[in-house]
């Protein structure tokens, strides 16, 4: 049979080989030339080779491959590069060579040789380079020639990570420990990522571009720690399936949006999931946020029992692989997974759900929602976005079925003095409601902004232009975007910098001083889905509007609406912008009015979603004069940043060209 194989480098090859199974070979893994390849199609010819098929079932489906090709073409990518980005590491086998003891009896050897053999025996098998590095080339070569050591080759898969990483020291202490590190800026980015994410698996960190060396550095310095089993695998005390009757809903359409109250969105989805299970149909829920995935698994297991299948990097390797092929064999499953589950060969898929409000983009700008939408089309499945407030481009899109669950919590907006952290109203609420769960939100990492009174402005990072953060002891400043760190003096006049505003660290300090820290009070910089609270207090989020960007209003309203969606009783918003018109939309819960007004403004100014934006970082500015684009430029450190505006009809072709010039960084906005 002639097969077309996709290889790890992004290329394909045509081969002729025996396929040992009766079904289609498309989607199967093969072991070829020391690496893992994927059968992505049939060929009309091919060179005869020996292939090994390690699985008895397809790794993925032809529908997944077609959706992947469509997505790659849209974003100007080579499809097989995208394929291997989504390939879970546990399936990416490599042929590796080891040295182990032979069966030859050990006799009449010198002390050094016996030491080497003893060391190998204790480990079973070792890499040749490690052995020679420890004992030298000649002794190892000598034992191989005499036959006391032997070389063996075997296929090895990188283990799926069973651990996750989290920051285990305060931010300022972490930065202090990195002070003398040569690559401190790059490693600091990992610190800030974990500060925001709270914890992340190795798969997630590598998807964000962080290296194993950077992770080891933070581990060795005691800045981050490892922990196991974020998600429980079974819970025998939970019931298997919910039996009580719930209100009947109209079935979801081919393109649906569920928005508003997070609690009601979940209830609506669970009923829809149950209906699919009753009909023996499977569905896939994509969740790219670790904390939300964990909370959902715990809730959903109580409802769906063993019909729930988890595919996440938080699992043990054997559980992950078992579940991967289970979804191909069985129908009527609820498959919950992160991005490493995107290629799973789900049988009889009838519903695809994207959870959360964040754009699930890879580093190259590829939005995974695009892939999932294409996948639903090839399966003939319904597609649903479930989020408190989906992206503006979706909220009012024609042809989509919308269900809106308006949050019931009361909204109160309070005028805050610039120097205040807690207003009297917020403080009274926290003091009196000692048994209610409260969430405190401050949209700022660190202690405070760095302000020069003499110059009259907030100091910006000299490397990336972001606002700098002042440390708690006011001796240093650092950047939460690129990791820059320096002394707390104004770069213009040299005077000592002062604090302006406040971040999450100062809010914690103030709450501890006034009422003490309690278990029923949670602090976050951004509202996270997964858990709901009796009270949500936004102490400071006005800084979102201080960023001169086209979607600042959307970011601000989405932040507030999401905070409202996770509150059961009250949302308290402190602001120095008391007459902000966006807050009027929030108080009246008029999400539709906000969307219409914001979309009209963007239409008039020719901004997304009516056009597309691409951010490019290059060392040498390319010639873009022949392209149908608008370009604005600025210098960022040693690089040039280009902001490119392009019509949607020319987006794919322009993006393909920009990738061909190999920029330092490319981001689709």
C-alpha cells in the first residue's frame, strides 16, 4: 500500500509498505527512520520501506487531519508543523541507543572496569555519552570490544508529565534569587507566567516557549516546586449519574453561544451532555485553563461517572494512553481535555464545546477555536462557545443561536479616592460577612506602579515599554512583561521613584492590616472560572483602560462581566472613574448595548473584527510596500515592532508571506 507520511520536520514522504489492519491507514502512527511519523493520506507511488505500526488503533482521524490542514492554510502554516505541535509527547517516540550489561561472565577485570560494570548494572541501561563522560572513552570502548557491555536500540516515548509546577516563594524573593543570573530576563518571564497561572504542567510551559533548562534553574533555586495529582482519577464516594429531572431546554444548534452566569451555563451544558449520552453520542469539551479543568473534572465526575473521560497532561501516562484509545472504541462519552487532547480519535462526535473566555492561541498566533470549528464541520457536529462574555466578534454574529443567562448578583459601583485601597463600603462588607466566600480582585501584579513626581509620569520599561512595577521595599523596579529589573530611580532625572496606585501584594497587606487574612477571602489578579463566590470585590481595574489599545474597552467590560458571572450575591466595583459609561452598561447588565456600541465604533475606525491585526518583531525591517497593508512601527530594545493592519480577505496570503521572512516573533491579534 502506498502511504503519505507526515514527518516531524514539517515535510511529507511517499512510501510503499504493508499495512497490517483492515481499516483505513490514515491517522495511524508509524515508526520510521528512528522517529514517529503519522499517515496523513494515500499516495499513488512510493519507495518500499519497512514500517512499524505501534498501535492497533488509529492515533487520530482523517477528519482531524482535514481540519488541521484547513486551519494551517488559514494561518499560513505548514500543516505538519501544526500536527506535531498538537502531538502529545507520550506518542512522539524516538529510537534511542543504550548500553547495558551483556550475559558474558565477569572475570579477570581490573578495578576500573568492575566499577564501570557495577555502575551500569545498578541502572540497567545508560546512554553511551553519559557513560563515557563519567568514566572516559577508552575504558568504555574496551569493555564494548571485549563484549562485557553491549549496545541496544529501543523505541522510547517521553513520559507524559505527572507533575505540575507552581511558584513557592513571593515574587520579590524570586526576583532577588535570580538577580545574578545571566539569562534572568527570560527566566523571569516563567516566574510571571506561573504567578498568573498559579500552576502549570510541563506540556503547558513548553507550549509557551519555556525550556527545560529554565524550569530546572527555578527548581534548583527553590523558586518553584513540583506537586503531583492535581486532578483525582476516581472518587468512589461520588454518585455515577444524576437522576433528578431538570427543566427542558431547546437542543443546541449547529453554532451556539452560551453566556452570562457561569453557574447557569454549567447547568445548561450538563443537561445537554446528558441528552447526548442517552442517545449514545460522544462530545468533546475543550478547556485550556488548568484551574478550570480541575474544578470541572471534580464536578462532572459526580454527574457523569465513568462516562466522563479526561485527557490532560495532569494524568499518569498509562491513564492518558488508555483514555486516548478508549474514545475511539466507545460511544456515548463526555471527553474533557486540554490542548493535548485536540487530536484524540473520538467516535461518533456530535458536539464540540469551547469553554472559557480566553483566546486559545498557540505562540504562532493560531487560534485553536478555529481548528475546533473546522473539526465540528467535518464531523457534522454542533459547535458551542460557552463563556460569560465571548469575544466581541462572536457576541452578535448572525446565524448563531444565543442563550444568555443574566447574572443575578447585585452590582454596586463605589467612588474610590486615588490613595485608597479599600473603601469604607468594601471594608464593611468584609468585616460583617465573615461566613460568606469573598473574592478580591486587583488587576495588577506586584506592589504598585513606579512614579516619578518630578517628571510627572509612570516609569516605563526601557526594554518593552510596559509600565514598571515598584518593589515593596521601594528599592527596585521590575517589568512583569519582559522580566527587566533595575534600581528605583527615574531614568530621566535620576530622582527616587514613589509608589502610585496599588497591586495585589499591597491589597493583601492592607486587608491583613485592617481585618486579618481569613480562609473565606481569596485574592486574584483576574477573575477565574471554576468557582463562584458570595461576594466579588474589584478593588482596582481602571488600569485596563489606561492602555491605548483598540480593545481596551472590551477587555475592561469583559473583566467586570466575568467578575459578575462568578458572584452569587454582590459585585462591588471600586473605581476612580465613577462616570465611566462602561460601568453604566454593567450596572444595568446591558451586555448587548455595550457590544453594539463598541462594534459600531470599530466599524467606523476599521478595527477588528472588520480587519485583522498582526504584530511582528524583526531585526531588519522587511519591504512591505507591495502588500495591501497599513503599517505602524516602533523600536522595542534591539528589535523593530511592526503593527500590520490587513483586510480579512487578504489575511491568509499576507500572513503566509510574513511567516516566510522568519520574524523573531509573530502574533495574530
